[in-house]
């Protein structure tokens, strides 16, 4: 898995949102493990002035053989927080591995992609599924898409069909309710009731048909996300994400939250 791909995986796990209509700045921290081995520490800075939001994710990745490359990743997303949902306007990703830098910049307007740039550019070949113009409409970024605004801590949190464009790939995440659960570990950043959802990854375009990771995720029936309430704000954040890999479970868990 490339570090940019890993950063996008981090993106749909390490998310949070401040209170509706109130100016809030907060930080959430997560730890990522593969097969029980720590491979990354992730911090997310969150801000919302009541009309605009910003998410800033930074990850230090120790790496694990050929599965995850070591390096650093930075992901930012921003847009409008008015109304009943977040609306993406900007998404930026940068990874650094052994002196090489990879960047992605995407601009959105009204849930549609208006421009995107990848540097260095990906080389298209017959193994890469072309990104069509129709794939760039009614989409969001990979960070903001996983913030749930409003509702209650029940199965309704899982009734979501996410359409995501990362600047490199276009895919869908179809969520479904799995169970009501309880977070009890004192080592995590939250203890209390959580909602468990199944996630079905559906690649659309931009991916390589020969990619083992893409095919594995598409075939997997065990991609799970637990949602927890963000205090009394009426927002819900990922508490944990779990997916199976050939070398063991990849897990990201919330370790602390500073509102």
C-alpha cells in the first residue's frame, strides 16, 4: 500500500466535528496498528466558526514491510458547515517518503469537482480505470464525508451512501447498521455507547484493476466503523475503524480528544 493510499485510509477513520453554530477548536488523536503492531500516530486539528469548517490531519507512519511505507502524511479539508451537512470546497494531501513528495489538490463547488491536480502525475495505462466527468459530480472529500452532523446515536447513523473523490480515485462507501456496542477500554479516548456499521467499498474509477489492495477491499465483507457522540454537540465521530488485511487486522482507535 502506498503512503498516499494509506493516508486516504487514515482520512476516513480519523475525523471529528465541532458544535453546531459555535466556534470550537479541538484535537483528536488516534493510533493505527496492523496485526497488533503500532504503525502510525495520527493527530487531527478541528475548527468550525459556525459557517466554515477545517480539518487538518497529520500522521507519522513507521511503516510495516511492503504493506505500508514509512514517512509522513498531511491531509486538510475545508468548506461550508452551514445547513444540515458539510459541503467540501478544498481537499489537499501531501505525503513524503524517502525524500519523495506526492501531492493532491482538489477543489469542489456544490458537491461537484471543479479542478484537481496530482503531482507527480499518475501514468495512465490500460490497467487504470479512466475517471469520467460524470464521476466528479455529487461527491465529497474523504475527510469530510465521514463526519455525521445531527441525528441520534442509533442505527440511523449507518444509513449512508458516501460518494468520494480523492483526486486519484473515485469510489463509493455503502454503510449498513451492524450492532449497538459499548466502548469500555480506559486506554481509549471515549467510554460509552457506540454504533457499529459495516462498510462496503465499491471502486468506481481511478484505480488500477491489478491493484491487490483495491481488489481486496472490494471483496472484503469485514470493514467496520464504530461511531461515538462528540460530547453533547449533536455530532458523531469515528471511534474505531477495523479492516482485515493479509498480515492481520488494520485498526485505528481514538486515544484522546481535547475539545
